[in-house]
């Protein structure tokens, strides 16, 4: 989709706008590429300063915003796709966030904190934050870098690079299950579509796995380079929905006010 770029740590997309968004980890910038019906494309900078260590980006296709995870400032931010109205989410008890994912249809944000060894859930405006999964002896939470949501089944998946495992749970944190037959060495991204779970690893020449959630069979694709992020792009993953925002409310769940920090 986009040629001649480097330092990409994360990608996301807005299918109805023909828009691709990525995190430029070298410049700590959020960039986008919009393609029109004729095939012409325009690249623009959404956020160009104020971020210390850009880890990941996620598009909210309902309210036309992009969320980012900054591991340098240990924060999660949100901004319009136009680059206006940047804000930091008013999250509490956040120490070292390592991964995040949006469940846009339900207006939910999930993030893992490697220091607190906990997976949190909050509203997309940062409200109603709660710990839903904590580390246990049977399933320790050490360093979660990859998370994804199965929107059809309301399931959360994550990979732990310390424990070398992949697990799932309901989006309320119940029914935590370690996936049998799937061992990962250093998973940095994952995606799910229908009954297939996809993972990319940073070790061993950038291995990519496809895991069948029904048969528990794994297919491996060996790559010549690392794949820092992967996404499944399909219209059914971004169903039409009415935006909760009104004209006077701008960010996230439409209740996030711009921070004092200048961007």
C-alpha cells in the first residue's frame, strides 16, 4: 500500500475512507495515506511532535479518530484523523503500558501493563477503567506486546513474550484460557478473522503464524524481515455505526478534554 517508508511500528486503517494510518517510530510521528477512487493518494502527518516513544496506533472508524500508545510517557492519546484536538486519556494506575487494542463497536479500550502485570479495560474516553485480568501462577502476565479483539465472538486474545504463550478471554475478563498447541517465542503483533488467528514474531527471521482456532493447527510462513505489526483488512470488521459524538464534543468517547501538554 505504501512504499519507501521505514521505521513503521504499527498500522491501522479506515476502510470506508480508503485511509491507512501508521506509526513512524523513527520520527515518533503518526502518518496517514488516503487514496481516492482514481487511485491518487495523499500522505499527511497527523501528529508530528509531543510523542516520546510511539509504539502503536488504532483507528476509531466510527468517530474518525486515531489512538496512540506512547511507551515513553506511559500514556495513551487520541486525536482526530485531521490532526486536530489531540488529548491524553485520563487513565489512572498506569505504569508501563505495553499493548493496546480498541473494541470500537462497544466503545471499549483494552491495554496491558507489563509492570503491573495486568490487562485493563476502559471506555474509549478513558472512563470506567478496571483491571479485568491479572497475573496468576498458572498464567503469569509478564510482557504483553500483542493484543487483538475477535469482534464477532467478543473475545480478547493476547500473547505474553515472557511466558511464551497465547491466551484468550471474554471481553469482561472471564473464561481465561491458554491456547493449547500454540507456542510463541516473541510475538509482537496479532490479528483474528473468523476462525483464524495470525501472529508475527520478531525472532527467527520474522516468522508469521496462522493458527486455526477450531482445529488447533498451526501454519508457519517464514519471512526475510521482521513484521512489527499485522492487520486483517475487511469491511465486516468495521461495520457501520452511528457516531456517539456531537458537534461540541471532540475526542474519544466525546468526553476527553485537551490536556495542558502542548502538541
